[in-house]
C-alpha cells in the first residue's frame, strides 16, 4: 500500500482520537446528564481546553474531506507520486501536533503548525496535476 494511503489511514485514526479527547473534555464541564439527554435547549458553553479541543476538531473537519479526496483521487487516477506521500505525511504530522498546540493555547505556534499542514495538503493537490 502506498505510504500516502497509510498516512490517510492514520489521519482517520487521529480524527477518532480527537473526537474522544473532545468528548472527554466536554463531559468534564457538562456532565453525563447532559450527554445522555435529548439535548433540548441551549447547549452548554464550553470554556478552556474543552472549547479549544472543539475548535481543533472543527478545524480538522474543514480540511479532512479535501485531504481524503485528494489522496484517494491521486491513487485511483494513477497520479500517485512520492509528492503525494510526502504531502500526506506532512499533513498528518502537522495535524497531530496541532491538537496539543490548540489544546494548550500555543497561539502563534499553532498557526505555524496549521500552515505546515496546509502546505502538506497543497503538495497532495499538486501531485494531481
């Protein structure tokens, strides 16, 4: 299996891990009663790490479909190249670093890491040309 597809698989694992981390942080603030309810009414307002993890998760959700599509399209179209693998690896590693950077409020570093992840995504997209 090409390394780009391996990185894609690990990125999906990362998405699940982020989901669990976010849920755990939110449960500390809203409790199991809210989580197991019908969630009618206004949702709790999360603060601190729970809010930051929710934003990091939402940020991944914005680019993940593009990443998945680009990696898979490179494979099925026969345009897969080492550039695809490098881009996918950079995207995954940066997205992995992005979680603690956002969770712990590393401000400018977080933005730099996000930029690196976008560079990885652009490399995958360039490999389609």
